[in-house]
């Protein structure tokens, strides 16, 4: 199964359009959105092309292909614009030999792990910083932010293809980081 991950869109229409284009090109079965979909949040500057209502319209065209979790900037008002659920604080995707624990990162994250087993993958956003690494016996994966990257990183997204999790630059599709998961 091929999965694509996007986090921290923060209402950026150009970032959303690029994400959806990459999603179609990738052939991924599902687009997993790790929170902070429409609102930029009070600590962030407005992202390029801030247009939350138009972002919702674009994403709603793929509602049947989206799995999402709630970020710290998402609200019930945002949910009113979206045709897919965003209010779950976490979700799980079960692969043949691996569990992906999906969360935004403000409730559960590297510093506050949920109960995970050997070989599980913590998939989170929130920090806007890409991560693809093994920590002990748990894989940590953060696709970075598609709209407001931090730490000098490029806007990025994630892709699971077979057993390889990759963080990929949104604009030039260069691989930023990779980690293998259980076969």
C-alpha cells in the first residue's frame, strides 16, 4: 500500500494545490493529513496564499481518499467546511506487519509517546521539521510542513512506498530523509 502524508497546511492554497498534484502523481491510495488544515494559528505568520475556504473546497474533492487528525489549530468551525472528519486527536492505520499511530504531535509526540509496540511508527506533524528515524524500537516520522517549514527546511510531505518512509521536498521532489519500517 502506498500512503502520502501532509501536515500543517495552515490554509495555504498554493501548498494545497501542490500537495494534491503530488498526491495524484504518486498513485498513493490515501492522503493522510496530520492536522492544522485551515487555520494559520496565532504564532505563525500568514502562509503564502492564505485562503482557508478555498483550501477546504480543494480538499473536499478528495474527501473519500483522506484520513485526518486534529491539530492544535483545527476547530469545530473548520470541520463545518470540510467533508472529511478532522476532529479525532489520533488515528491508527494497520499494515500487514506494522501499526502507524497518526497524531498531530501536540498531544502525543516524541516527548509524550502513546503506548507503542516494537516496530510501530509514530507519525506526527506540529513541529514543521522533517524526521524519519528509528528511536529505540519505534520509528518516528514527521513529514514536515507543506506551507510553513521551520529549521531552514523546504516545504515537504511524506510518502510510504512498500517499506520505505520518505520525506520529500514539495517543490523539487528531492528526498530529505528516509527510514525503513518492518517488512
